[in-house]
C-alpha cells in the first residue's frame, strides 16, 4: 500500500483549505490571555462489526502527521531523513472507519458514506446507531466527533467498493475479538488515535457477543 | 472559575511557540501528494483514583479550541459572538490530568509533576504505572501520548497544590464509579477528548474495585 518516497516539508500556504491557524484572545478573571489554535472539521467514526465472520473491521493508512511526529520526537530535521531508519510503515495507523463532515448532509449520512467508501459495506442509515459525541481534540483544535456503531454482513459487501475514494489509499483489515482486545492491554504501543481505543473498548464492553 | 469576557481572534504570529503549521510533501505509488499539518508536543495523561474515597480525579478547564469549535460549527463569525447564547461554560471540558512533554526529564517524571501541579497529590514515580502509548492525533498532528495510572490517598494531598501553575485555572473534580461509568454510556454528549473516555473505560474494565 505504501511505496512512499521523497518526503520533504515546506511552508504552509496561506490559503490551505485544511489547516487554518489563528490566535484566539480572551480575558479570564481580568487577565488578558491568548491561545493558538486551528479550525478543523467536525467528523464521524464508526465501529464496524461483521457479524457473519465475527470480525471487527478497521482501516490502515499512511499518516503524514504521525510520520512527522515520530521523526520530530527524535530531532530529525526535514532534508536529512534516513528512510531506512524511518520507513514509512512506522506511520501506518490502525483506525476506525472515519471521515470529516464536509458536505451539507446529516452526520449519519456521512457515516453511511464512509462505511461504503472506506470499507465497502453498503448499509442503510437505519442500521447505524449513534453512540457518543465528544471533542476530537481540546488543545489546538476542538471539533466534535460522533461515534457510531454498525453491524454488517458479508452480503452487504460491494466487491468494487472500499479502499477510499479519489487519492485515498486505505487498507481494510479485520480482527477477531481476542486479537482486538489485546490492543487495549497494558504495555501496548499502538499507532492509533485514542478514539480507536475508546471505540474498540466500548464495543468489547457493550456489544461484543459473549461466545 | 471562568468569568471570561472579550473573546476575539487574530492572525497566527509567525513565531508561535505552540502551533507550527507546515506542508508535508511525499510521493506515494508514483504520485506526488501533500498534507498540511502542525507540530505539537508529545504528552502524558494520567488516570488518578483516590482509594481513600473511591473516587476518580479529573480536571475541568476552559478550552479556547473547544469554544471555537462550537461557535464555528454554527457559522458564528469572530467579532459577532453572542456570549449569552454561547457562554464560556459550554467549552469547559472534563479531562484526565495531563500535560505536554516540554522538559528534558523522563515521561513518568512529567506525569508525576502534572499529578502534583494540576491535582495536588504528591506521589513518587514508583506509584505511577505506564499503561499504553498511542498517537494523540492522526490527521493534522501525530504526537505520541502516554497514558498512566496512579492510585492516590488523602494523605498524599498537599493542601496548597493543585489547580495548575502560572496562568492555568484548573478545577479538580471527583467522580464515584457509577457516575463515571455513565459518562461512557450510549447517548452521552461530552465535552471531553477521546483519551478521557478511553482512560476512564480502561480503568473501569481493568482496575476498578468490584465492590
């Protein structure tokens, strides 16, 4: 899925549609304060359980932000990246099926589209259940994320769908319950966001079949 | 804790020490791609359980990024914020005790300091247990976050500590197990990040006393 080469950085263009940073000013208890932050889209994520095969359905993809996080923690400067030492596979994450809300349709419709586009399962919104809403970040961005749960079957699978749209390169992977539970065990070092860990543990606690 | 007034925005200064946005370029399967992202610090968060009173210890604070996320989802423009309709209390989050790694000391030492500075419990690192490492974000920032667990007692409490240092204004709150469990229930709309939800559910699954 990867075959990634020629990593380099440049300045952020002023008209970036994805990252819009600014400084937020306010007065708290009479004292002027500021906080630097950026606007990001609200989003959805979906825990998908294939009941035919009793497998959880996750997605894997190369994430530039994680690659950068890894090399910058080690003090590596752009322009001097040793790609043997830091292969792009280090930054392939495991995540819930997810997407940003960038169209004027309902949140659950966005979730339905992502299940189809990323994972290839075509299900109606009536089979998607809203679980919890929280803030996807609280430090530099504070968008809302809605977590959904959907059960799918092998019959819902569209052979030609999944893997993302446009330029996306997304691998769909399946985990059985025991393998998945281990990801939340003490000692895990996982290339996943906390929303993945919460969605997974929520499923294991509230929806996983008890054998 | 709040008394927040005079909210407004301005451009991000080029020398912001907190938000350093840039464009990341790479080639994947022969195709040139780019991704806009920003550098953030690695961080720690700590699930704290007061065993004397069987209470979880969380922190609450006003988060500019969440305030902005709420008003921008509604299309409110800076300069025309109706603070009666959008009181700052909307953006007071509930979180685990947490902090960024911005000093050359070990990750667990950072955790120890945050437990003292934010929550007022003075405990040695030997009583802090590392649980899981994950990526705090995967879209625009990919820093690592390490989740810890610590049990504290009323004897560990330093009356003069807690509430943050410097300009921080942090409220320490305590939840009993049943109240805390409800926060992870279906239907919750919570002003918390997913790391809070995961840490809480991890504790309830793996460490909470079974009556």
